[in-house]
């Protein structure tokens, strides 16, 4: 599995995992300006912007460590664009990260709510 396939598989698994927790996926791979948000979902009355990180191992740290302050800022800018385009700037929202690790035939999925 190459990196792109790994990322797409991670996003698919994350979406199914979140739906199992009661999230409703409303957008996938939303692009604004030069940024992208992997998943946008509703969780009750909250809109959730979700970054999915997938890795083949924890050798270089857990997947969520790849969400740098620069990436957080990019996601915030894209989220602001999403809210503005839809005229819902007052919508309650949060930022979650889903970390997916593929190791020796097993898959570990972790949700970090309010990650930043």
C-alpha cells in the first residue's frame, strides 16, 4: 500500500469509526484556498473538523504527532472558509484528530476530541 492508498484507507476507516460513534459525515476532502480538511461531521449540535493521520507504525511517533502547529493553523483557515461560504460563522465547532496505525495486519484507531 503506497502513501496515497494508506491515506485514503485511513480516511475511510476513520469515517466508519466516527459514524459508529454517532457522528454524521457531511463533507469529505473539503478544499478551500490551498488547504484541505479530511472530514467534516456533525456531532450533536457541533460541527467537527477532522484531520485523519495514518501510519504503518509508531516508529516515528504516533500519527497524531504529525499534526503540527502549522497544520493546525491551515485547518483553522480552511474551517473559517467553510463556515463563511455557508453563512454559518456562529456555528459551534471543534477540531478532532483521528489517528490510524496499520501494524502487522492489525489496525488501531484513536479519536482525539478537541485536539486543538
